[in-house]
C-alpha cells in the first residue's frame, strides 16, 4: 500500500466514523423524543437531517476518488466498497430518525394510548445495534458484527407485538385510529433502522472475512429445502 493510499483510507475511515457519530446522535435524540414525548428534540432531529445528507455525498465522492486514483485490491478494495454501502445505510438511518421525529410531532394533540407498548426496549436495542455495528467497523471485528445480526429478531418481534396490539385497538376503538397509525409508523421506522444496522454488520463481515452473509443464508435455505437432513 502506498503512503498516499494509506492516508486516504485512514481519512475515509475517520470521516465515516464522524458520520456514524452524527447519525447515532440523531437516532438517540429521535428515540428519546418518542419515549419522552419531547417535541423540542424532534425538531432538532429534523433540522439536522440535511447535514447527514451532505456527509453522504462527500463520502461517496471520497470513495470514488480512492477507487479511481489508487485502484485498491483485496482487503482495501473490500473496505472501500463496503464503505460506500455503509455510508448509504447511515444516510437512510438519518432519514428514519427524522421520520420518527416527525411522528412525535404528529402525535402532539392526540391523547396517549394505554396499550403496553415496548418502545423503550425497542429503542434501546436498536441504538445498541447501531453502536455495535459501528464499533465492529472501527475494530474490524467480525464477531461483534455477527452479534448485531442476532438482535434484529428481537426488534422484529417487538414490531409485530406493536402491530398486533395497535391493530386490535383500532378495531375496538375507531377514535384511536390516528394515534395508533402514527405509533405503528414509528415502530416500523425503528424496525427499519435495525435492518440497516444489520446491513452494516453484514458489510463489516464482508470487509473482514470476504464472506457475503446474505448469499450464505439464501444458499442454506435452498439446501434445506432440497435436502432437509443435509
């Protein structure tokens, strides 16, 4: 690796972590706004989304310049290509945090529902997944990245719980439809954040081990269908 490429790769990694920190802050504020009904925090999240969008554009440019100028191979190439996907996923998480914040504002004026929703657990799990996915990137830690993937099922289960509970409430109480619909939307956005944190974890595994987990899962399912005892 040339000294110029080493410098550019180090700069890219530092910039991605800066973007990741900004997205983490945005998600933290959005989820706090949701759990604590904080419209002031929600407005800050929405205002900050443009900055995250600009970060994505700059980092995409940086990745393309590295590919064009240095033509990296092997692990360095995997790092750059994984970085392009991670940056896109981070931008989308920023958008979802903004969506959650908007739901908080939309819920203003509606009476709260007394359903046993699990937003506190859901937000804690989702934020932890994003934090660990980024830490796995910093450390090039494939095992930590795999740990992120396992927790996606927890968030999926909570979202199903929310959907079933709120759908039943809407059927029983037509006056609750607007509030329940907004809460389902917030839950769905959180579930999508967990999916994107999972994507980042998969990209880290690819970067470190050159293993594409999504393809492996598909192949395993196909093999099980053909040979259940295999």
